[in-house]
């Protein structure tokens, strides 16, 4: 085993480490099929060899060529470091600045085998979410970070450490871009080639920005999603005895099992990869496992009847599970599932993110490498069967949503029956969970705020939990809106449950969905606790890019943006730039993440709290912008919750100004015209109409009162409803 000091000395060239190739006994990334020409293969080799001096290149060229041939990419397995890869206490890193040491801690946490999905291929989660493109980049980045001062910035180009550049102490210490490919060339096929050439990289959301904290990172969001799905679809606060069916236990999807139990329901989760299944079982995230569908159905019935909170992992293909549930419905008349979704890596369906039901796991992996065209055909056939079974169950009352993994998008491309007639491009037969469940939460400014205790001491994490809970309780006592109060109560419940459920995997980290006020208040309180010595070492703040402001993704984060701008990426880019000059320790901008390459742009950050007054000021300034940017954009698009939220933010800070008067006037005028005209039409036809989720609470009350009174008053100048008008059907405002 080598030490952290040796890691920081740069590439080990004299002597070269032994080439032990791919290690046995650990999961590995699927073989990639970039289909390079002979000339492109030479270019890929030349690009890989340029990390090494000429005399070393001669020793490496053949093995790099063999890696490219066998795996479709040059990972440089020879340089896989012989060290226990984990988040060491910050004091252990040989650095000149605490900021650099914090970044090194986060990098090593992302590559920790207990955290990373395919650690030897530098994949943290999602099947292809890279921390770096190859191991030479890891060594160089660690060397640069160990040498960095507070007047330098490390620049990362898609995994490649371009170098340390002169900067100043108020600038970010690290700037990361991943996959910034010219738009016309941002296709999947082009990506496979560019990644094989070693010139771009898929950073997912938090893998390539070094901010992943293990599956806990999505547990909280999944808990909130399941709870709010129960409220919306089942009209239930108590989910005991309700059944949630889904798939995926490999990366972030591994959180679903734990979330189901915390939410109090019965969760049955399918996973084709036994290694991923067993990893979650050994970590305590899965309560039970089985490869027998008969046993799974019997266990599901028992837990459902007796209202037992359960997480059951089915080792098999989720299509088999859905088809069995459809069979039970057809033969017994019993609908065994109440809620359903999917968290396979369907953003990457033809490279190992989704496996076809027609083949076993090992057989499918072999076909993927030998006949990718046939593999693609089987995947699309499987997706059609997958959707057909879900449709059968939803026809009888189950509720299904897309979990933002591009499942419905890929199903549509495969020809599955997911079309919603008359809908726009971002809508399908089933809603995105953002559209129906989490979108209003984003518009209120809530999102996946995170922190990591760099001491590595669980007691520090317990202290931060206590601080966060106190901040939320104080905010409720001081007075917040009904919508915000509900979210605060959900988060207090989460914090109480988090400590009981062994959620920490890797670094001592926590996630908490919070709004702008909550994030700033928690950060300030934690920073003061560091200054007072109640927390022993700096704390790193970050978030998932899956948030109110960080991501432009028309099929997920911004799928409830209806003004036509869902396919624009100004918000994410502005987020990245704005965080950089408002105090972030590091910033990241990615193409791809969650829903796939070319489908999304997202920005992220890391911020180190060290107990100083400067750190507090940075946190206040940067976190406020990091939330308000997205809330303002959602307000401008016409979202009522966002309008209320940004108005409150302007009251709290007189320096914040946006086009509120013009927006309010436009929104109110449009609302009145539509509201009164539609009310008259609806009442004339004897119709009731529903209120969309983005309608403000005040306006909801006004409309409902008018409907109840059956008034026919019309705002002066508004058109009256013609008595000959055709029946408009149910109307949504």
C-alpha cells in the first residue's frame, strides 16, 4: 500500500507500477463499442501516451492498445493506485490549502469502492458517470492540488488537468467542465468516439464534480417523492400497506430500497446485476432478497396485508416482475401495486444502462460487446414489453411516474405506447416526477442541499444534524407559508430518521432538501459551530445538480417549464458563472447527467466552510444566488409558487430586484382574462374545472369561491362566453 504523500508526488514512472490489469472480484463497467477507424485508434493511443515521456511511451503503447481493443477505452489499469481509496480526514492530505485538501477528500470519496459503481474504471454511478477519464489524470490532479496555493486555480477539461493558473484568493480554486461539445456534435455516437479518444467525458451530475455522497444523496429526494406521490395519487399521508414497484439498485437507484422503508411502504425493487444487489443487501439498504418471483409475490401480499414496511430486492429483470404483476391482476383480479417507477440507467440504454428481458445478465453483457446492433434491438423490444405491462396495471388504478432517467423518452423512441395526445415534446402518457411531484418543491426553492464533515468523525455529523433540525424548527416558529411549512416538517422527519437508518456510505455526509432561507441559515450556523470548536474540522457544502437552479433538462428538472424555454440552457450556465464569482470553492459545468448525453446542461459547486467570517459571507452570497437564479427563471415562465417565493426573497433582501412589477401585471391580466372567460364557459356547460399545480394559493381560492357562488360576473372588457360555444370539456387553470 502506498501513502497519500506518494499519491501527491505525481505519476509513478520510476519504477513503473506492475500492470495487474482488471482486478477480479469487483464490478466493472460494460465494454464500450466506439467503432473507431484505424486512424482514430492511432489517435486515441497518441492522446493517451502524451501523459508520459518518450522512453515510457514505448513500454505502454502495446498495453494501451490492448485495453482499447478489449474494453473500448484506455483506462490505464497499470496506474490504478495501490491505496485504500476513501475519504481520509482532511488533516491527512499533504496540501498547502484547506480548500485543496477538501477537494482531494471529495475525489477519493467518489472513487471509494463502497461508493463508486465501477471504481477501477473511475465510474461513480449511472453506468458511465466518470470522475476522470483515466488514471493518469487522477495522479496529475492530486499532484496539482497538493501544490496549489490560494492564488492559483486548477482548470479541468473533461477529466484532463490542464494545469494551475495564476488567480486570486477570492476566485474558485477549481473550475471543471465536462462534455462541453459543440451542440451539432453532441450525439451519443459522437460521444462514444470522443470518450474513446480521451478528449471528452461524461461527468453525470456529481461524479465529475466530485460531489457525490453515495446513495444517501438520492434517498432523501426519493423519500420526498414517494411521500408526495402518496399525497397526490393516493390521497394518503400514511403509506403503510401501499406497494411501490421499481427497478435499479446499482448507483443512485440503490437509494430506493431505503427510501421505501423510511416512507413506510412496501418496496419491491428489481436488479439484474447480482453484485449490485448484494452490495445494497450487505450495506443494510435492502431488508430481503430473492430470485424467485413466486416468493416475491407471496412476500409482497403478506407485507401489504399486515402493513409491514419492507424493502425486497428481486434478482431478475424488472420486465419479468411487471409482467408477473399484470398476470396476477388478470388471473385473480388483484392489483398488487399502488405506485410504480423505474430507475435503471435508461439514459444509457444501449451501453449497459438497461438490460433486455430476453437474455440473462451475463449473456446480455456478452452480446453488448459482440453484437451491439442486436443488443439495441432487444433493448427496444424489452422496453415495449415493459411499458405494455405497466399500462395494463395503470388501467386498473396503479399510478406510474417517470423518474427522470429518460425511461419514457427511450420507450417512445422504441415505439412503446407512451404517447399523450395533444401534448408537447416533454409530456408523455405518464408524468415526470418533476411535473407532478417535485416541480412545485423546486419552485419554492427547495432542493438537495448537502454537506460533508471533513474530520471523518460521526460525532461532527450528528452535531450538524442537530444544528439543521434546530434551524428548521426556529424557522417554523418565526412563521413561514403553508407550503414551506409542510416541506420543513418533512425535512425534520427526514433528519430524525437519517441517523437511525445507517445512511452514511463513504464520507460523513448528509443531504437535506432546503430552500434559500434554510440553506443560508444552516450554512451560517455550521460555520459558527466550526469557529466555536463544536465541529472539529471544515465542512464542505454542495448539492446535487438536480435542483431548482443548477440544471436545464427538458425531460426532468425543467419539464414543468411551459413558456417554451425548457430546451434553453441559460439558467445552468448562469448558475455556474454566478457561483464562481460569488465565492464557491469550486464550480462545475456538465453536458449530460441523469437523462443522458446531449439532453441536459447542469452546473454545480463545492464550498468549504472553515469557521471564518469570510466563509460565512461567501455562503450567504453564493447560496442565495444559487437558489434565486432558478426561482426567478421559474417565476418568469409563469409559475405561481416561484412568483410568491421570489417576492419573499426580494422582501428579505432589498438588493434583489427582478422584473416583478411587469411580470405581476402581465400574469394578473392574463389570469383574469382566462379565469373569468373559462369560468363562464365551464359554468355554462355545467363543467367543473381543476387547478394546475402552478396556480398560486390565492388565485386557487378566488377561483373556487367564484365557482361555488356560480357568479357570472365578467371583468370589464373581457369577452362573454357565446351560448353556442362547444363543450370545452374539463378545464385546467
